[in-house]
């Protein structure tokens, strides 16, 4: 039995015993619509075809033929003794006018009667087989092969199981007659804009934060300073000192001067500690007390670094890269 959803027109093949004689409420597995499905109406217009008359019983097989009697044995006549050639009359080869009264006819023996052949045993006549009705031979189920391979006989509600239907679109759904052509120029334009935005963002991030440490390239120790700012940190003012409490510190003294004609923002300073082999053994960032200098203004910087690397021998001072 084939039922169809009145909302989405999806068709299902279900057994007739699943609907029953009184009908039942069913739900579409695709659009979740519920409706009452009436049972299949009885077709009373078709007349029942008369049953074929039973075939007459097969005749019983004939009895086996009686064995034929053996032909009579013809006794051969005893052979007569050959006449003595001396006693036989002489034969004259001269033709005479006297004709014999009768000509001796050879005596033929009667042929024996032919043996009657045995009648062949006839096979039993097979019963006629009713021919199948070919009226439905040309009809093909439109949904044959689209349903599950399992039988519905075991479970009448199997056809209404939602797990048996996937969420893919039905082939009866509406689809546009043609699809729009993709504009390659528009796609390339969008790709170029996205690439430009990514490149600009990367450049700004590197300029502000610097290159990441995981990059396998040599990075500058100090950042690029501004042309109008001048650093003045004499070497003799950069030394280690021991406080009265016995704590050792590194004293940094110097100044920052704005030699330009406009106000300039002051970035942070970086102190790099090096050992005897001029290897970097530690860093220290100094934040200036004033972030902007007016034209010709100077800023004194004094910093006491308490966390000194043990191998530090001297220090270099420059602009912080970040």
C-alpha cells in the first residue's frame, strides 16, 4: 500500500496490516505532519474470475502386454540320398516337339507369423496448470528499490519509524531550473581585500609588539628610537653598588632630551646585562616617569635594579623594542 503525505507529498510504502481496517493516525518522517490515513477501499467492481474446472483424472495405465508365444519350429525334411549316376537315364540335348504337360513349380515354405510388438507404456498425462494472470505483469512499483530491504511482516509499525528516513532533501522537493554562475572577478576581489587586511594587521602587530620569539630569525636587541629623542647614559654612571643592608644593586643614571620642535612621546627603555663574553644574561625594562616631552625638554632617569644576574659585568641601555 502506498500512502502520501498531504503536506510535502512524500510517499511511503507500508503494508496494509499497518493501517488496519479502521485506519490510523500516521506522521510524516520528513515534515512531522500528522494525518488520519483511511484504509484501502475494497474494489467491488471487479468480478471474481471463475475457478478453472478440475481436470479429469488421468486414465489408469494399461496392463502390461502378455508375452508373445514363441514361433513354431519348422522341421526340416530329411535329405534324400543322391541317385546313382549309373542308374540315371541319359539326357538327350536334342529339342523335341513334345511339351511337358506342366511345369514343376518350386515349393516355398510358409513364412512364420510376425511377432506382435509390445505396446509402449504411455506416461501419465500431467495435470493442467492454471496460467498466471498477466494483467499486472507490466505494472512496476514506482518505489521499488527505494525502501529498506527488511520485510514489514515482523513489525507493522516499521514503516513509521523516523530512524528509517534520513534528513536529506526529497527528490520531489522544488529545485531551481538553473544555478547562478559564479562571478570569478568578484571572488578574486574579495580574496584580495582579505589578504590586504591580513597583511596590514600583521604589519601593525609586528611594529607594535615586535616579532615573536619563536621565529627562527635574528631579532634586534633594541627597538628603533625616534630621531628627536636623545639618550645620554655615561658608562661611568652605570655600576654596581652595595647598600648598607648588604644588598647589591645596579645603579642606572642618565637623561632623555627632546631636540625637536614638537612634543614627542617617550617609549620605554631596555637595560641589557652582558657577561665577559658580551653575551646577553638578562634584561630589565625601565618605564620613564614622563611619557611626553616638550621641545627642548629633558628627563632624568634613575633606576636601581635589584635582580642582577650573577654573571653580569656591564649593561647596555637603549629603546625597548615593544
